């Protein structure tokens, strides 16, 4: 009874055909030599249901203690129709799923699709790639009459990492372009060493979109110092509670980003967030009124503006003030701010804006025309008052090193 060489921490699945006759070739001996070269802890054979293929599998498995039968009743997971690519593929996927249950920590599952019909070989390769099996090996050697000469067999591995990298990058790119930044980063996780720039870009945009500037800066530092500095400056402003033109620019940029991807409700939500934040920027820039780091305003500083606004808050009897969109606009209007009054302080416009904003809390979805009108009005008004810095929001993932 043959013994394999020193056992390795591998499992192996081999397809088994009937063999092509050759003066110097013997399929059974060639496959047995394959097992000896790979010396797995356990291996399975996948022949077809044909009698010749079953006999060939018996010859290959005979005497190997590490051969794993499918069950006492059926030694092999046989392919019913070896000429049908889909039948072959599904059978091989089932074989892979079963073998995976036998894997131990640090073990690898190898697929050798060398033997069998062309459909069996193609199906085994496809099944391995479907199941993210990167260890595909072929039995090669000196050839005579179109087949490998017995006794010259050697193992030729196929590194599927480039295939997986290209496939996952394509999927991640589609998700990224549609705004699925976190999903794109998750898909790129297995390739983060090679595709560091791409994954860092996806994670940066994920946190940037959430206005988590500290984390965005951390990821930007891996590939773009200018972006890192810009995010770090925004992070400091947010932490200190200081309204920042860069943050305002981001809010409008992400509102446009949402609109371009037909997320009209999100676009409207961010448009009105921009109105409120712009009012805070205006109060800080023109009247030196800043909120605390917590976001609250000190009543004394608001009252010091002499805007006859004290009565609005006497009933609250709170030590700190929360100034929302409407109250910010009232203050600007009362102070007679121009040009702030023209768009932020107008009561009629405010009422209209708040009425429209209520739609974001209802079941009725925001339509394209409505979202476009709101975004255009807000963007025009903000840009008429502020000179906003511009940061490039990437439209696609960087494709460096995919083919390494």
C-alpha cells in the first residue's frame, strides 16, 4: 500500500476523467503521482458517473490512507453530466463546501482540475474562483502525443490573487461611484496591502460624508498630505465649536453628491443643514457670536447683540441656548444683516423652507424638481455671501497596483 510523503496541512480535491490514451502516459499513475507530490492530509476525488471514470477513481484512490470517501455507500461526489458545464460547476461547488468543513486552522484547500472533460476542468476552476479558493494547481510535465508522460509530473500552481483583486476592485468601484463608500472599503479589505490607496480613499470618503473629520484625516494621511491638513483644520473647528467655511462647503458638496445619485431626500436634508450652518457662520463672521464646543450659545452673548431677542428665551430658564434654523434667521433679521437678511432673515422664506423641510419627515418622497430647486436656491444664496474653499470629492477609486 502506497504512503504519501510527509503529510502537509492541506486538503485536496481532484477531478477524474477517463484519460487520453498515450504510448507514454497512464492517467491513474499520473493522478496518484499528483497526490504524492501534494501529500495532503485528506483528499477527495470527483469523477463522473460513467463506469470508466468510476474505475479510474478507484485506481487512483486505492491504498491511500488519506483518501476521504464521501460516505460508506458512495465513495465519490460524482458528476451526473460531465459535458454540462453548469452541472459540473454545481457539483464541484458542493464538493468544495463539504471539504471546507474539514479545514483546520492554517490549512489550505487545493483544487486540481487537470483531469476530466474540458467542461469539468473549466467548471472546477470556476467553482474554485466562485468560492474564493485561491489555491488552484495543475499537473504538468513533459508531453508526448499531447498528454503528460508518466513519471515527469510536476505541480504548476495558479495564483488567483490577481483575479480576486481585479474582481473585487471592479465591484468596489461600482459601489464607490454610487456612494457606497463603506461597502467598497469592506470589499477591498482582503487586498488592503496592495490596494492601500483605494481602500483608504473609500474609508476617507465614508467618514468625510459623515463629517467625522478626525477619522477622515487619518485615512487621508496614508496618501494625501494636503487632504489630511484640510480635514485636520475642519476637525479642530468642529471640536472647538467654531463655524467653518470648509464645513459649509462640504455640506453643500454632499447635498449635490446625493442629488446626482437620485437621493433627493438626503439632498434636501443637507440643503437645510447648510442653511442653518451658514447662519451660524454669518453670526460668527459678522457679529463675532460663536457657540461653545458643545454647540450651545451663552445667553449673555446673544443678548449683548441688543437684538431684542431676550423675550424669546425667558420662558426656557436654561443656562444655555440652542439656536436652530428659525431662531438663527430671526436674529439675523432683527440685526438687519444685509445680505444675510435677504435670504436668512426673511420670515416668509423661512416659513416656506420649514414647510418644505417637514416633507422630509413624511412618507411622501421628495421629487427631483423640488430637490433641485431647493439645492439651487440654497447654493446660490450661500455662495453669494461666502467664498467657500473647494475639496475634490473623488468620483472613482484609484486603480494603482491592481495587477501586481
